[in-house]
C-alpha cells in the first residue's frame, strides 16, 4: 500500500448517488453525502416504504416507489447498497445489471462464489464495484500505515485484533439478521480488511467458534435463539509470515474490556491502534522495552466515522478516470478469508486461502 496526496477534483456537475436500504446505517451515509458539494443525493428506496419516506424527508431527497424506478433514473451514477447482509449479492447484481456503479456495505457477499460473481459481472458490465469497510481510509488507519511503512517496528511478526461488539439486541430493533451471519461477518471483517490492506493477502487460517449465549431477548421482549456462532477466535497467516489473532463476539461490550483495537508487534517495537473503525482513534508507538507514546496524525482526523468518504472518493476516482481504493477484488478476498475461517471452525483444521488483490494506492483524504 502506498499513500499519496489527493489530486485536485473538479467536476462540471455533481455525481448522482442513490441509497438502497434505509435501515439504521442509511441516515449516517445520507447525512455525509448531503454535505458534499460534488454529490447529489438523487433518491432512496427500501422494501418498507415507510422507512424510505422517513429518510427522504430527513435528508431532503425523494423516495423511489420501486428499485426499478430508482435504477431507471439516468441522474443516478452510483448506488449505495445498504440492504441486509443476506441481500447484498442479489441487490448489487441487480444494480450492476442496470449499468450503475455500486458501493456496498460489508460484506460484499456471504459466499466466495457470490463475491467472485459480482467482481466478474461488474468487470463485464464496465462499471465500478466498491465495498465497505472503508476504515483504512480514515486518518487513524492511515497514520498507522504511515508508521508501519517507516520501518520503526522492524520485522512485524504478530498482530492482535479485537472485535468485542456486545449484544446486538441491546441497541438494534431487528437483531436477527446480525445473528444469522454472526460477529465474524459483521465486525470481524473490519480488522481483517485493514490487516489485508497493510500486509497483503491472507494465506491460511486456523479457527474455532461456539455459541456463548444462545437464549436472547429483543428490545420488545421477544425471545429468540442464537443458532450460529456468537464467538469466533481465529489465527490468520499472511504471505510474509505475519500471524494475526482475531477475536470477535456478540457478547462482550467494547466498553467493558481492555481488549480493544489492534496491536502490531515487531522486532523493534509495537504500534497500538485504539479502534479499527473510528477515524480519530488514538495511535501509539513503543520501541522495544520502551513506553508507548502518541503518534501524530498524518492530517487532522475526522471526528468519529465519515461513512460517506468511501462513496465520495469513489465518485472522485470515476471522475478522474483512475482506480478506486475500496475495490471489489479486496472485498472478495476478505469474503474468501471469512469463509475459510468458518470452514476451519466447522472442519477443525487449517484452511488455505489462494485469492489475491492488487496493492492499493490510497489518496490522503
């Protein structure tokens, strides 16, 4: 991965962007997109019309009555797929078939076959495929990347990554979809993506999973049973020999544990990233046998998470006719890793990963 300043962006007219899926995450996306002068939020759609109407009123756009109607609008260049995990492949393929560029929430799909199908289909249609997570576009992650690139850690051999995400039913009105895919696919994807961007493809995984807390209750008092793993522990081996231990669960709240973020450990020192999602997360470095001290950000950080940044940079890349960073190939490799972790846990053996993605050249935000 290389870092470079952004090119000057000039556009004769705003890029039209529409949102498909109007659940909890849609409003943060819409608010970001609405404040970018080079983006025009053209429409939103959801299979529940009331949700689309509410979001449209909130951000000052229109609610399309059907997905076909939204896709027929030539003013829309990019469609952001914010549907549920299980709908990502079907919705993204329909959008690509309409000749629109896509940025999808994570994961790209739930199986490697579906993920690779989307990459190939986008290429055949001549449109862009982009996918979250875009945490590596944040200032904290870029600061960590810059520090690692300077070689201050020496040879990196070990990474610890934590995704303690608490109990989804405590805050989300519809937790079932999250438990169907589990914490690995919902939040483990964040540190896996960041590590892959920094270190290159994963080559082998060894994993274990279980159900910690099967009997749950939704916010409205409805009992439900967790059938898939709500705890996964995995060791990922990268091509250059680095090992990463990943822990992710839907049980321990992040605020209740000191096990947070990511740690990169090398022969000459260690780097600590306090949060793999927040753009302004604390970054610290400690030389071997020395104390941790703050690392200055490479540029002033966005406070929190800028959900729309990935879409904004995708639009910029399209306008400037250059590659975008949040590639479908990267996302498909991550789906391969997720599937290998799942298979390793089920089959109780190490599983090889053989997919690749092109190294990324990231523009500083």
